[in-house]
């Protein structure tokens, strides 16, 4: 069973009531682990406990924060209380670099309609990053742009740990393979010298930082280059599992 809140899916293993973790569709293998507190008034027997969410992941990133929902139950009626809204922030690294022969590469955050650069680099979990890579060829012949790799880190050092490969394998958007992600390249291309793609906002698991750097390796080739295993921009299709 999966739970869904604000468009994000979670797994059973991440939820538990007090110390009681779900086993086989929310059942608990030992009922004595469930220890709510209670009190009595003239009108009610009141039980109090809490529903806790602690995100887990087999990869080094998550797209949800921990949460605790206090629960108070009154005999013959029910009430619930929700936790305060989470406000995660995201500030990806955006830069412009120049290569030899006057080719100028650019990587920047764009607005949702792709009409221009985004004014803010702060995101909340559940948001989608619109990223545009481009190359200015100046007086060169027509060029086509490829993004060979993109890696997310918590420091300027692309080789630091933890890290997460968003794009790898010479142009495959690997993040789109995750169940809770819709990341993909925009197809077809608007122009050959630009490549646009989306990435679902995330944060690193067990790392208490809100600043994340994204470093991408951009490459230009002649527009006559035939797409092959070294020159591609591929997204994962969940419908076909390819």
C-alpha cells in the first residue's frame, strides 16, 4: 500500500504509530508496542498518540521530510491534528562557462513556461526544476548540444559525498527512473543548441543542509552528428519501462 500527500508517494515502511511500524498493510506484529496515553473526564475517555513519518530510501536522496501528526481520540467521536507545514528550501548551482574556440555554454533555471530565467533559486519539495542548457556558437557552423552528465552535491566539489547522479551514461536522465519522479528531457527540442529538462526537487537523506549544487558536463557536436550511444538525450518511460 502507498500513501499520497500533496502529490508525493510514500511507503508503508516510513510510517509508524509511536514505536509500532506497519507490517503487512498497517498491521503490527506485536500489539503491546502500541502504547497510547489516556485520561478520563466526566464525558469522555480520551486516548492520545501520534502518527510518525520518517522517510526511507535505497538511494542517497529523498523528496519528503519527516513529520509527526498528533492523534487524539475521544470515545464515540474522532478528531485529528495535523503538523505544521514543512518549508524545505532548495538552491541549485547555476553557472555559465566558456570553452575553447569561443563556444559559450550556459546552464540556468527557467520559469515554468520556459520564457526566461527564473528569478528565485529557492524550491520546496514537490516543486519541479526547469533547467535549460545552451551553447552560443557565435560564428561557428550549426551545433547541437548534449548534456553528458549532471551530478548533485552539497558542496562545490563534484567528487564530494554524498552525491546523486541526475544525468549519466552520456545523456540518460537517470532521475526519471525513480518512482516518485517525473524528470525528463523536453521533446522535441526547440532548437538544436538548447536542451531543456525537468527535475523533481529533492534533498539528501540524513544531511541537514538546504543548499544543493548541480554540476553538469555540456558538450556541442555538429548538427550532422547522428544520435548514438555517445550522443543522446534520453528520458525514462515508465509505461514501457525503458
